C-alpha cells in the first residue's frame, strides 16, 4: 500500500479514537502530502465536516487544485464529490466503496479519474464501525 493511502488510514483511525466516524483523507501535490483530515462530524458537531472536507479545509487557500490528488479511505459522498469537482481535483484514490457507493459516477461524469483500491483494512474498519454504530452511520449518510 502506498504511503498516501496509509496516511489517510491513519487519519481515519484518529477519527475513530476521538469517538468519530473512521474516514480519513489526504491531499497530495508533487508527491507530498499538503493536507490531512478526518471525519469530525461527531467531534465538532458539524454536519459537513466529512473527511475530505476537513482535509480541504486544512489545506487552506492553495490556489489551483488541478495538480493535486485526493486520497480517501471511503468513496466520497455527493457533497464531497461536488467539492472535488468544483475545485477541479483531477484524481481521487479510494480505499473502498463496498460499504458506501458514494458519488463515483458523478465524479467520473465531470472528468475526475476515480481509482478504487478495495483495501480489506478500509472495508473492515468501516464494517466494524457500521455494525457497532448503525444510527450514527445512518445519520452520516443521511438515511
């Protein structure tokens, strides 16, 4: 597994250790991580602070995102995918999409390259969380 997905997994584990939802993300430019984030909806009582949103917020104003890649442990939802499309991030690398399909087709429709790695570690972490916290998970995905 590459270092960037490993960093996203570390972020997901931080979120879980804080009592939140284990979804992590990193933003990469020129082979270096320029921002990290994890889902903080629970910790900060903020309904839009998904892992990708936290990561992009932590990146701050970096000008163009057209030479970046965003990594996420889980397929981005429509809110996060909309931000990825709006910022013209050309590539998303995803840990898994079995527990949540997200907005893969939406991103592809707008020219975003989406690569799903189907990593057992990401899948098992989410499955375990969903089994133990079904109401919190349903809230996160608005079901």
